[in-house]
């Protein structure tokens, strides 16, 4: 069982920045991919950014150039740096881990990000 603990959400004004953190308990060598998803009220959960075991990153078009996903393997933590935040970025953000050979992904509890003036 993999445990994920997210932190860093909150209320920020448009144009502001936040950094989300996700500490996990997985073995680094067992991780296929880590990602951040978000779910806004009344909308489906969507993949925002991901990073593979090899370090390749991917972003949804809406956040390209504004968000950056990174990881610190020594700290077993993945980050999402969010800059130039917009009201439409308001959502609950979830950390996700996919292990090699696993039948299901692991999820964090979610952290609320609200962008409002």
C-alpha cells in the first residue's frame, strides 16, 4: 500500500503562485509515473501534469508555460509549481502514483486550490 500526503493548497489571488507537494511512501524504483490531477465542481477529474520514471514531463494545454512538475527522489516528494494562476485553475488537486505492474493507481486525499480576488 502506498501512502500519499499532499500539502500546499490554499487561497491565492489571480496571477499569484502556489507550490503543491506530495510526499509518498513508494519505492522509487517501483514508480512508473507520478502525476497531478484536478477536479473542479461539476467537472470530471483531469490530468494536469505528469512525470515518468525517466523524467519525461507532460502537461495539459491549459497549464503549459505556467505549471511545472518536478520531483525529489531523496525526499520521495513530487511538486507542482503553479504560477500565473487563474480563476479557472480553482479545483481540488490530487496526487497520483502509478507503479509498474500495478492494477490500480494510488491517490492522495486532495488539496483545495482557490484562485479568487
